[in-house]
């Protein structure tokens, strides 16, 4: 059974930092692109970042470039998202997901690939 389990979310003040983790099981994570996708209250899914299987290629949505860093440790079967300089508009549920592909790119829909249960990130003073 495929499982993606996120952790690390929480309440943080603007300008603060959080590190999200996603532990994978039930498939060979090292073969595939992994992504972080978020959903803000009342809004649709927004792809945030992706990383290729080896970790050498990363991509980000413009709104988080320079603030967020995606990484992976295939030996630990874990995906990370380091989030710095957080803003209120970063408030969302963050999901770890894979489409079982070798290239970064969508579409990102809940009925495509595998998804974690999500972790809530709230940025507020």
C-alpha cells in the first residue's frame, strides 16, 4: 500500500520558518519526481515545487522562489520543504504528491498519482 505521510506544519508568525517532511512507503521513491502542492482556504490546488528523482533538478512557483527549498533523501524515503520568510498568503494545507513520472510537470489533481493527507501551515501574527 502506497503511503505519503506529511509532518512539520503549524502556526508561525510572518517572517518565520517551517520545515515540512513527507515519508514515503509502498513504492520506490527514488525513481520518481516528487512535488509539494498546497491548497489555501476556499481556493484550488496550487503546485509549489517539484524535484527530480536524483534531487539535482528543482522547480518552484514564482511566489516562493528564494524563500522555499525542496530537497529529498532517497535513502530515508523522505521529501522535505524548507520554508523561510513565510507570509500570510502561504497559509494553506500542504500536500506531498507524486505522479510517478520522471519529469517535473502537471496536471496536479487529487485523482492523479498518490497524495498524502496534508499538513496545515498557518502564517499569522
